[in-house]
C-alpha cells in the first residue's frame, strides 16, 4: 500500500530492509510486553537508537505505528490524516526514505503495526 501511493506520485518504491524489520519487530514485541504502543521503547530508546541496535546506521529515520484490526485499517489511519496534521502520511511520502521494515504483533485490540523508515 505504501509503495503504491509513493510510486503513483513519482517517488521511488521503498526497499525492504531486514535490519529495519528486525528493529520494528523488536519494538512491536516490546510494546506487546508492556501492553501499550509508543514511539519510545520501554528503555527510552527512540527509532534511530533501535535501528542502530539492529545494525542499521540511519541518516534519516521515521516511524509509524497503529493499533488496528488489520493492515488496511492501520494504513487508512495514517493515510487519511487531515492536511497539516499528517505526520504519518508525511512519513509514507517522504522522498528521503529509501528502505522500510515492518513489525506486527497481536495487541489488546487487534494488532500493533510498526513501520520503520530509513535511509543510509
């Protein structure tokens, strides 16, 4: 869904990064363990720190997360933000990002979806 939107607007598709995916999944697991989602890990780590721990040295990084019933609902939450208050949509369409990884885990209501973005 992200790459469909990006390429339809003339942006390059995001490439899959196993390191980013590992960081996103570890963070999803951490959020499940504590019972709530956040952009900050239980140890205070932000996205860039978590990416570095997974072996990804990011020049640019960002993250979207949602607690939703399915990937389509999570994406709709990010994509349908009102203009001017759309940090998640902006992440999806950020031309600086080249790679992505996704972490998914069951949550208290559906699933936690974490999409991390980066470029080296």
